C-alpha cells in the first residue's frame, strides 16, 4: 500500500525528471536577446536607434541616407539554428542576415537574408524568402502588427526558413562559410524580444 510519503517522493522524482528533460531540451541554445536584455551581445552597424524598450530590443529610426542598418552578433556562426521572435509594423523592412562574409558593407549579397518585408515593391523576395536564392511564398506571409517566430537552419549548403511553423524557403545552394548574424533595420518599427542560436 502506497503511503503519503512514498507518493510525495514519487511526485518529487517525476518533477525532477521533468525539470531535467526541460533543461536538456534547451541544451546548447545561446540566448542573445531575452526581452529587453542582450544589447551587449551585438555591435550596432550604421547607427540606427536600436535600444532596449519595454519587453524587446527596438529600432524605429535611422540616421542619414544609408538604406539599411544592423545589429551584428559579436560571434560568428557556421552550422546553426537560429530562432527569432519579432514584431514589425506593416510598413517595416527587416530580416535576419546570416553567414555574413563581409560586414562593411553588410548587404544581402555578402550575407544570406531571410527576409521580413511584407510590402516589398517587388514581392518576389518578400517575407519568408531567402533573398536572391528562394522566392517568397504566394501569397506573401503577413507579419505586420503581430508577434511572429522565424527559424532558420543552416548546415553546409542546406538552409531552411520557417515562419510561424510553416516552411517558406529551402535551398541546397547556401554559401558554406561562417559569419555573423545581423538583425536588419531598414524602415518602420522593428522589435525583437527573443533571439536564440545553437550550433549543430
């Protein structure tokens, strides 16, 4: 017959196992942005007004006439998974820049860009695309005015992009090099409240 003490001991054991499983599921993930924390993990390239505000890292203004500005990770990554939780205004132009071989300038030619640009004038490489490699789905996914999750997996020349759980791009023609990850600001309001990376 099970006593109260033995039942309690089993419950504690199950909770401990569940806690271990939870920690193991997060094993290897490096959290670069967590709410409004994490600016120290990046270098501001170009001077957009990236800042900690509310529960996110935010940009909504750029100086001068340069078309794009970035937060660039202080570390380089080659084979990895990256997960970003972001909010953008409907007119925003942003994206995740990946495996950047050059950062001055950092462009969608020196990096791979998983695009976030719902209203791109030419929608071929709008939100969900890998610019210049894989066209955006039709219709273009809409991300403006809501929180979204973008995940990118890059291993060798294979790269996939998922947006809110739906695969939007896949290629076997990615450049196989290490490089920083950039958070792009090119217009509107852009917020990132979570950014996690793990090597694979």
